[in-house]
C-alpha cells in the first residue's frame, strides 16, 4: 500500500505571492485597492489566490458576492500594464526598438526591396520572409538571411519598405 504525502504549500497560494502587495480592481464598483500581503495572511490565512478576490470583496462591503450568475461581483487581481502585456502575449514594448518596423506592421500594399552593396536592387517576397522569421520580427532581420544572386554575399543587403499607391 503506497502512502502519499500532502504538499505543505500547493502552488498559487497567498504565502507564495512574490509581491509585497496584492492589487485588486473592480470596474463596476470603481474600486482599486493595494492590500498588504502580510495583513491578508493575518486576516484570512494562507488561502489560494483564486479564492481571495471574493473574500476581499466581502470585506470591502460588496453585496454582489452572493450572486453566482446574474450581476455578480467582478473584483479581480490588477496587474501593471507590463504584466498584462506579458500575460496576454503582446510584445514587450521595451524589448522592441522604438523605430523598428515589424512584419505585422505591414499591409498588403507595402512592398519590400533588398539593396545589396554591389548595387543590385530587387523586390523580395514578404510573405515568405514573414513565415521564416515570424510576424513579430523586425524587417531589418531579413537582411541577415538574404543572399545576393549577383555577388553571392549574405547579410550585406539593406531592406527597404515601399508603399505602393493604392489608387
């Protein structure tokens, strides 16, 4: 007969929360609070993080916490804009260069041209490069994978975006 040991602190517990504060927001009630993690531990104990918003809402006097379906309490954790971007899968604005144009910025009327140091200029297949490098890759990264058909140099081209007239 095997014995299983109970984990002392399962994942996603208040005691494991890394921040000093727990931030909550409710757009409906116009509540934005920054609560001290240690005070919450003393008041409620080491609870799971998903169960915490309803207890906080009750302690703040929300009467909609008893409603399970209709007009229920919508208090939830509040994150910084950077944290939201990371959780939602958006590009970190600080990681991307301010002036870098990425493939996802381009529209169907934009054309890409490669200008090699030997003087050769040619239009390049944008969709093929986008598939190879990814939608979030800067256009300038395309120069690293392009090889000139005239001189054979790789990585020496300059990639230029040209907007074709839509008329």
